[in-house]
């Protein structure tokens, strides 16, 4: 059984494979300023101060007045969760009326199975990026049209989605025979972000030879902080995303990296 932490990548790979397996069509779009579409629930409203020079005061008491934030806002730690709940709720509402039926997958919360008039589509919603695999381009367009009544959306190239490049191969009849996936631009971006920490020369293994990873090592708080300050948490997060989407061969390596999260690596002399 696949654990839930791997299912996002697994579902993404599955939808890409459907190109060649059952000749599905794709449509992808981005939700513009996604977080701002969600309302803040009762009891979760935020009080904000007016900017300098724009303060307002009660005409009777003279007390300073504040702004009440009723919509979701980028920068709020809970913004992603609030938007995710609002997005999933409205998808289930809009695609379970007017002849539509929709249900959400259990193992992976990102995919929605959508049906109407004997046609099916799978929509993978990851934060503000939506990837539709459907039975015919017309049906994909109809699913996207419903979504356009909910949010302002922008079409994106389905060949590049969530940092993944999908390259299709066709036979003489124009049918898709292969869907090759890579994340070259994403990996190059990772390398550029941490180039000062990378070894010189060409690497041909997931980890350098002689590297020893252990949770038993005791390190000082200063050493652990130095590792965190170097961006170790960010690096592990970026690697996890690449492993889950395309590069399964590095799974064991990244598992060791996660277990070693607050420690340093020791390379024997």
C-alpha cells in the first residue's frame, strides 16, 4: 500500500501515463491570486492596524480604530489551509449539480473524479495549480469553464506543470505512445540555489562516496544551527518534491536526509 506522503507524486505520474495508456487529453490552468479567494471563517478574523498616516479614530471616544480582515491573505501561516478547504468545498459543490457528479479520492486528497453525460475527467488540484486529464479536449474545456465561474484562472502549458516537463511521443497515426517526464529546469534551479555548497566536478551518484549518515552522532547546537542556516530544510523540501514527482531512484537518499534533519553529515577522512 502506498503511504499518503507519496500519493501526490504517484497521482501526478498516473495522470501523465494516461496520455499513452488511454489517450486522454490534458488541460492545465492556474488560479490567479488563489489565497485571496477564500473567506476567513467566523472566529478567525484578523485585526490589522491602519498604515501610518491613514489611522482612524472613534469620533466619540477618540480610541484608535482597526481594520477587520475578512478575506484570506498571503503571508498568514494559515492561508494555505484556509484556501485548500475553501477550494475543495466549492469544487464538490459546483461539480455535484446541473448534471455533474464528482468525488474526491481517499488516499490522495488532491485528485477529483468528475463525470457528466458519460464522460470522465480527473482533476489534480495542488494549491493553485490544476491539471485536468479527460476523455476528450471538449470535456476538459467544459470542466475548466466551470472552474472559471468560481475563480479567475489563467491557462498554462500542460507540458510544464508543477515543475515537471512532459514530452510526448506519437506513432504514425498520431496516437501517444510514451510520456517522458523530467524536471531539468527545477533541478538546475536547485543547483543554482545551493551552488556554494556543491562539490566541484560532475556527480554521478546521489551522494558522494564515503559519506556516512547517522542519527547517533551528537552535534552541538551551534553546529546544528549552522546546518539550518545554510538552508538544509529548504534543500530537503526541494529534493522531496523532485523525488516524489520523477526521480524515484533517490528515494533512499532523501529518506536518510529527512531522518538526519537537524544533524550534520560526516565524511570519513
